[in-house]
C-alpha cells in the first residue's frame, strides 16, 4: 500500500471541492446534486476529491434495492485526483470514505456510482473496491456537438434549453445533425454498506467478464479490453521483475 496509508481523508466544503473537481475531472464539471465532499490530503496539500450526493432520478434508482427508503442510499458522483498521489490511492480513498459514511451515517445502506465508458473507463477502481456490477448499457446520454464539445443529454433537456414544439431540445438537435451519441457504454456499480441489502437487489449481478464479451472495455480514455490490460501489465511486470503490482480488475 506504500504511502497510501499516509493519505488523510477530511470532509471539506463545496467551495474547496468544486474548483478541484473542475480542474482535475475529465469532464471539467461538477454535479450540482453533490452534498458531501471528501478531500484526500498528502504532505499537507489537497490532491483528491470524492463527492457524494443524491441521484438525479432518485425514485427510479432506489427501486434497484427492495425496501430502500428515500435517505438510505447515496451516489458517488464525482471522483478526481491529481498525479501526486501514489499508486492505488483511488481505491484506498474510496474505501476510507465508505467506512466514514458507514460509521457517521449508518442509515445509508448502499452506494451507487457509474463508470463512463465513453470518455474515461469501465470502472477498474470500483471493481478493485468490491463494488458489484449491476448494469451495462449502450451510451444514450453523452452527446458530442458539432464543435466537438461533449455534453449530457439531460443538460440539454433542462430549463436552460427550452423545448421546441413540445419536444426536448436534444432530440431536435440530433435530428438536425447538430450532434451524435458518443460511442461507448455506461456501467452501473453498487457497493453494499449493509451486506443484507445485497440479497434485495432487484436486478442481476453481472460478472465482470461480460464487459469484454460485449466490447465495453475502456481504460483511461482508451478502448481496450480487460484481458488486453491484464496481458500488457503482466508482460510489464515480468520485464521489470515486479510481480507484486496489482493488475487492473
């Protein structure tokens, strides 16, 4: 684990968390629903942020686990780190924040998060942190505009973009050739703070091998299967005489 154990996790205000996320997250954006922010500090400076909050479609999301009450789940909706932190810091920080939530907010029974396989990766960090894969679907949410900008469909369909003849702005835009869905997949992961809740999951648990079966593998913005990652990393380990390094999950 190396220097990971030296990382200090603190609850921080949005005024500190959001500028860091905007600078270091691949999207350059924050999620307005984020209400709980953790900072990862090493050597006295902030080097990572994990933001939790309500899901956008909370009623639909809570139905994923039977008998879930309105305040019994939360979403990890932003995670951003700079290059200063040591290897494996992401999974270490996720684990630390989950333990803090379980201790300080015992009413929260599970945590949901999504991996963006159109721009970032397929969830290596979540798999390494013992999340369960519960959904893989072709992207129908991230749109690339004619100028190359990528934007979420739900952003184009909010009040800032009025409907046209009663139809959502994004649908009209796409029909007119002003944008297209980015190729890739969205993957949904759940971590059960309350282990009994796992038995109440209303959707099937998906084996990680399914990611390669449907071609949803992606790592650090590059389309690559999990099998290829394992193969390349194993070769690098042998070349460097380093068989102890953790392989991507």
